[in-house]
């Protein structure tokens, strides 16, 4: 089952999607290489704002196709949200014409400064590839952002088409809207292409993990609701023990087999491929080419014992509790265990006598499933985009729309139907949570990296606008960004797995945060095998790579480092979470 059946008669467009950390990038790269090696002209595209294609392929990429050395027929590119947004701004401004007043241009520039424009611009690039901009390639493979971000992207053709119909009078996001209005035909083409099973295949990637499978099942249903039923599933990283008798290996193999045997009906009915767990990191062309092949002795190098004596979560929670209150933001790539770490911190703080609000900005919203119970002193909820959007719309109508006549109120409500409104509403909810940490603990399980960075972009844009508007009295205000930048107020914790790519992505996120003057407080390395005592040959080989990555973190990446060992049973439920702290 190592060879993807979809590669035997692949459609022109392939979308790899799923929860963060399940291996979308590895599989999309391996599929692209396999097809290119067969003589097909292939373009590999990342739509993830936190793309790591560069590291995987060993080539510096841009927003234009770059030929991959060592892989004839393969080109790759990143849809760069910032570059796309800048190009988009220029195109919209050009539409104003030479007679437009400078004041009008300034207004449009301001309207184009938010995160909504960034999202629309990236979407515009994506639409172009579906609508004919990649005609010279036999196949276009999309390595997508984590699920919530991707569902938003795939729903945009319908959302914007619906919004633009009958809305010729302008919108609250006038700048983005003015560019979109001219491209409705491209949107219709994109939507048709996405839903055509003869043209497009959507590959749901999961691991043999109950949380990842739940996410895949939910994604499958949401994609079908968008008219995208042309789906297949890949279960990645399936472990089979080399021999019986190793408790860790046996437990892991049993868990994987049980998950696969009990797949939800909507996934079990899909064409399925299982890809085995490998002993090596998926970085570089040799490793990627080896993913769909039987593992050989080339990769079977012996391991040395790992000296990993870092403190665990209980020590970290003790340090956090000493502050008495504050905001704890748990960040990282999808699939590294952010939700588990956030939930464990929250119940650990409650255990030490504190009131805690545990919440999440992740559209997948798995935090309540991990907590799986109630605990006195703990409030668990989420930022629900649909609820927050409706709340925001009603607030605007009750304030700014209060004194308008019926016609103007109808126009205002029409404007607020823009998909951009969701971004504004989520930001307002986020800001309320940040402020709440003045007198209590707020533990925030954030969305995967790219989604979180867009939220922080919105926070920065608000900060710039507020300080500009307040002028000389700006010293009297405290914006959400200022609270995030205050190390006494906010503790940012980066979570990574002890593997090359998750560590590199956490380091890249740390660089992004530092550019925003937000300094991470600590790193947590999750699922460390080193202290389990396993003797399984494959797991032993993985420990060698793990030790190298932890040494890399020790070597200057982290101010504080904490270790969470691999657990054969996921720590779900309050008793198991309490045991970690």
C-alpha cells in the first residue's frame, strides 16, 4: 500500500489537505517527485503562509515557479501572501485611473492595509493557477495550509461570488472588493474546476491518530458541503512493530491498527492508501523519493543513547503560576501537540489554586475534546468565527446603524456580509481575551502557525491605526499588541516535535514573533521517545535524529526548554492531563 493509487491515473490538479503535522508537505513533495521522475511536467505550489517547501526541497523558492535541481520536470513555488498583497494593491490602485485625487488613492491604500487584503490576494494567485495560469504543466499539486485555513481558501470562490452578486454600491472592504469585482468569471472557473472529479482530486491526509482522524472526517463533510466530493484519503506514518515484546512499540502498533479499523464511515468509504512510518526525516530529495519505497539499510543506521534530562511540564507550570495571572499563548506548527500542552498548562494552573480560562483561536477547536470533562476553576471555550461575526454585525448595526434610515441600514448590513467581516470579528474577540488576562490566567491554544500570523498581522494593523489616530495622547492607550509584547503580561510557548522540519518551523515562527517584538518565553518538545526505553529498531533510529534536534534547540534557540515524553495513550481527559503537571 506504499504507492499512492492516485499516482497511477492522476488528475491535473491534486490538493493535499489535512490537520497540521500529518505530513501534507512530505506527501505532496513525494508525489510531485514521483510524477516528475515519470516524465510529467509538474508544478508544486504551497498555499501555506508558513510554508516549508524550501527546506524540504533544498531550494530557495519564490512566488514564481523555480526549477528544482536534481528533479527534472519539477518546479515549485510559494504563494507569498505579503508579496501577493503588495502586487494586488498596485493593481487595484491602477484601476483608479490617472485622474484620481491623491486623497482617494490614500483612502484605498488604507483600505488595502489589513489582513483581509492579504487573504484575498493569496486567493487571487490560487484562482489564477486553477483558471489557466499554469497551462504549461501537466499537473499542479497544491500543498495546502492546515485545515481551517484551507477550508477558508476553498470556500472563498463561493463566498465572494455570492457577495459580489447584486453588490455594486461598494463594501466595507472597498479596496479588496474593487479588485475582486472584475474577476467574477475567474471565480466561477475556479469553483467549477475544484468540483470536477475528472480534473481535481482532493487528498485528505491524516495520521493513525484519533484527533487527526476526527479532523479529517469533519473536513471531508465540510468539503462535500462546498460541492467537493472528489476525495481520497492517505493515512500517513502507520507504525508496525518489528517484533513483539517491546511495550512502547506494541502499544503504538495496537493504537494505529485500532484507529484505522474504526475510521468514520465518511472516510472508510473513500479510496485509501496507508504510508508506513519511516525512521528518517522527510528533508531532501533522497528522503522524499524514499517515502513511497520499502525502507532499506541505507536508512537503517544504528543509534546512540540520548542524554535528555530537560525538566517536564510540572516545572514549567510552577514557573507560570508564580505570576498570579497573565496570558499564556501556546503556538507552533499544526500537529505538534499545542492543544495538549495548552490543556495541560490550564489544568496544572487550576491544580495550583488559580482560576483559568482555556480558549482556542483554532477553527478546528479540539481543546474541549482534549480536556474531555469539567474541573472547578476551569472555563473552556473557543473563538467561534460564525458566532463572533454575527455578534460583531449586530453590534455595528446597533451603534453605527442606529440613526440610519431603512435604506442605509440595509446597505450597511449588505456591506457587513463581506467575508472580510469575519477577520475583523475574530480580532475583536481575540482582543477581549487578551484584556481578560489582566486579572486572571488566560491560556490560549492558537491556530497553526500561518493562521496565527495573520491574526497577529491584524493586531499589528490595529496598533498602528490606534497610535496614529490618538496622536500625542497615545501614551494613555494600551493596545493588544503592546500586551503581547510585555513579557510580564504574556508568556509565549513554542511547541515542536523533535524532528528537523517542526524545529525549523518553530524557529521561523520565533523569528517572525521577534520581528513583532514578541519574545517567546519557552519551548516545549513534545513526544520525545528518548526516555521510553524502547528497543524497537525503527524507533531507536528515530531517537538518534531526536537527540540531534534537541541539541539544536539547546544550542541557542530556546531560553527555556521543557520535555514532554512520548505516551502510548494520548493524554485525553483531566486525570491524564493532571498527571503531566
